[in-house]
């Protein structure tokens, strides 16, 4: 294994929600840093296309298509990864969904759908991943939270609860798994140009409002998140755990 502190050569990383958007951006950069990246989402066709892109660059990738809310499927996928590669070093629990509604229109099913995907699924994936990570005495758990888990925002009640909860689980996992050589951190994005924000991106006034509110005066580009995933997955971040790394162009740190 290379000694460059940011090298991921020899590491195996599972990235959920890797068919597009932030998950794909993180997967791309983990692969570029040398990791074998296992791409997950529910769409096997899209994932196979993305894996081919990485193979064409001479990088290592494979596909595990499953719904993250199916914890049994997640457990089986982790077992297959360990069988194929002998290890699982990095879990990027990134898959997530959004639902917007005024308070009076929220239904229990919508609440459950969002929290199941964004919160519960991440915990049970971490449970599955912790098994091989504990055995190998090394692991990196990285979740994607959101600045809306830090700052209130109207209409997205289940989403903000799921992201604040995920930040809390980041810390409880850090507390429990540290003695096994496993770190647990989250990446907390501000506003990025991805499909989850299609409705917002088509609202010119909102786009401008975010530009003006952000210290860097623009939305983030997905590629600008990948470096943080490489860092937190690497040996360079070996003493960082329980942390939430905010990547928001200064949105939450400035007025
Ligand atoms: N974009 C932003 O500004 C922003 C800001 C803060 C946080 N985030 C968070 O970043 C993460 C990624 O979002 P994004 O912006 O990249 O959105 P996106 O473009 O909509 O991508 C979401 C990804 O999650 C996958 N996914 C959704 N539900 C899934 C499930 N049940 N099982 C497996 N995969 C599932 C989707 O793939 P399939 O549909 O093919 O399954 C897709 O790959 C989310 O957790 C989101 O909350 C985004």
C-alpha cells in the first residue's frame, strides 16, 4: 500500500447514491485516489454505465444495485463485497431523498419514506459495514448530512430531522467504533447543483437568493465535494472522528 497520506490504493469503498450527483462525484474522486469503488443506487443500468466510465479511465469499480431501505439487501451486498475483495474499508452513506410540503399536507407515509432512506438506512448500512471493519480493525464511515440539519428551513420537516439525526448517529458511531479503528464522520453540503434540487434550480429568484446568501456567491459543483470524501477516507484523516465537515461556500459561517 502506498504511503501517500491521501492515497486510497488497496482500499475498498461502497458509495450509496452513486448513480449521479454528489455520490457519483465522491465515487469518481475515491476511484481517482486509487480505491476500488462499489457503486450503489437502485438503478443497475445507470450504475453499470458509470462503472464503465471509471474502467475506461483505468480505475477500479463494480456495481451493487439495491434499495438502501432494504437492510437485508444491504447486508447481503456487504457480504458479497467482502467475499470478492476480502475487505470493506470505506462506507459512504450518501443516498437520500427529499419531500417538500406545507405542515398541514404532511402524511405519515411521506415522513417514513424520507426518514427510512436518509436516516434508518444509513444506520443499518453502518451496522453491516462495521462487521468487516471491526474484523480488519480499520474503517471509515462517511455520511452525507445537510446544512438544513443545522439551520431550519420550511416545508422539508422530515428531511431536516433525518439529517440532524444522521449527524447525531455520526457521533454515536464514533463513540462506539473508535476502539475498533473505525472513524465516523459526515460531510455536510450546502446548496449543490444536482437532481434533488431540480425544483429549486428552476426558480431563478431562489437561485439568486442562495447566490447572494453564500460567501462564495454561487452554488456548489458536485466535484467540489469529492476531495472531502477522499480526505476523510484516507490515512490523513486518521485522528478525525465524530466530525461534521461543512462544505457550503461559507453559507453557514457568514451573515
Ligand atoms: N444537492 C444538494 O444541494 C445537497 C445538499 C445537502 C445534502 N445533500 C444530500 O446529498 C445526498 C445526495 O444527493 P444529490 O444531491 O446527489 O441528489 P440526487 O442527484 O437526487 O442523487 C440521489 C442519489 O441517491 C440514490 N437513491 C435515492 N434513494 C435511494 C434508495 N432508496 N436506495 C439506493 N439509492 C437511492 C439515487 O439513485 P437512484 O434514484 O438511481 O436509486 C441517486 O444516486 C443526499 O443524501 C442529499 O440529501 C444534497
